C-alpha cells in the first residue's frame, strides 16, 4: 500500500493507482485533464468548466460547497481531490467515509507547484507533473514586470463588499504583479465604503469570479473613488493554481502594461 501526504500533512493510503477520481476543485480538475486523466476523472463540480468538452460529458456532483454526497458515493470513487479553502469542511469529512480524500492548501507559487507534483505522483503522472512544473517555473522566471509601487484593492464579492486580504494566494500574486495590497486584514474580509475611501487605492481590481463583476460595476466604484483606476480582471488568473499557471505570467505582463 502506497502512503502519501496531502498539504494538510494527512496520510493518504492508496493500495493502487486510482482509476475512479472525483475532483471538487475547478482548477485541480483542469490540472487532472491536463495530465491526461480523461478516463479516470468520473465526477466534477458544476464550476469545473474547463476543459469545456469534458464539462459537457462528465457527471456533475454539485457545487464546491454544496456537494451531492449520495451521488458521489454511488460513483464509487477511489480518490477525491479537494481543497481546504474551496470546499466545506463538514462535507469533506463526510467524503472521507467514502474513499481517500487528498486536500490541497495553496497560498503561493511554491505550494501550487508542490500540489501539482504531489497530485501527479498519486495519479500515476509524476513525469508529466515534473514537465509541467518546469515550464511554469521557466515562464515565471522570465516574467519581467516594471516596479509599479501601486496600491491596489482586489474585490471578490459585492453586497457585501469583500476583498482579498493577506495570507491568500491572491495576495501573493498581487505582490508578484507589483501591487501593494491596501487591505492587510487576514483572508477575505468584508469592507465598507468608508474603509475603501480611507484606504485610497490607486487601482481597484474587480475579479470575474466568484462574483461576476461587469463593466457596469466600474461606474459604481468610480463614484466612490474618482481618482482611482478601476479594472476588470480575470479571476481565474489570480485564483486558479493548477495548469492555468502556464498562462499567468503573460497575463500579468499585459495587466501591468495597461496600468
């Protein structure tokens, strides 16, 4: 029996390479298909929209925080891939009664690369994971960004307003992109309009997910912060930490150039 550790340092027992995998994290679902596990992935969430051709055909097992436990049990998985932040703890604990659950915890590039390598080894795609990580590292090492010295606020939700604070993967990427996060509260705090005005960011970044900010919301923030630049950004580039990392450096260069 092979013994592995997930990113919470939990021991995962796998007697054989898993052949029936359920992923309840969109970015890790995309990674599994990138690694070539077309036949092995038998269940995904309704938010696992990439690759699109797989989304159309693979069984949906609910949302990331509203999983259909009976359906998952009926699929007889031998491995479930989850995430500490994106999934509900109580539901993940229920899934542990079905089969081994490998849980990721991502807060910077190193932990993202470690996740890719560990998942690759567990599912029998270790060499493919090594190749992927080498290319991601190469692209990040080639990333050449100007020193922005720009104060930024990154919004993930509306009503109530919520931002990405410190100790988050998004905050790490903001810093890699050259921004200074104006909100130093932990994780994803709610903020008031008064707090936003006092923080006085130079740039307001409105994410495309989980709240789907649109062009119409730019005017809303412009009224609050007439001197700030308000930009819609691709939330997947700031919060998907699997094979999508291949696209992040080029996106950051374009974003920095636009500012």
